[in-house]
């Protein structure tokens, strides 16, 4: 699937500089950034799930500690 990515001139220059620094194409830098962000979103969801479980599991203790 193809897409068009519209960037400002400033964003394009930042991307170009990053690509040059990493010896990658701009396309590859954007693709890797998307994969990195997707991975972080998955880890954030897992973290939120664990925190929700802990909050429910230890609600009484947390309540007592907050007094």
C-alpha cells in the first residue's frame, strides 16, 4: 500500500539530517519510527493493564496508606 507523507520544510530537513546521520534513506527512517512507536504503544498498554490489576488487587492497602 502506498501513501503520501506531507511534511513541512523544517520537518523534511530534520528527517533528511537524521537519515544522513544514520546512513539510511528517509523512507527507512520513517518506517522504523512507525515500528518503534507501535512497539512503545504495545508496551504502554501492557503497563496500563498491570497497573489497573495492581490498583484493584491492592485497593484496600492503598486506601490505608493514603490516610
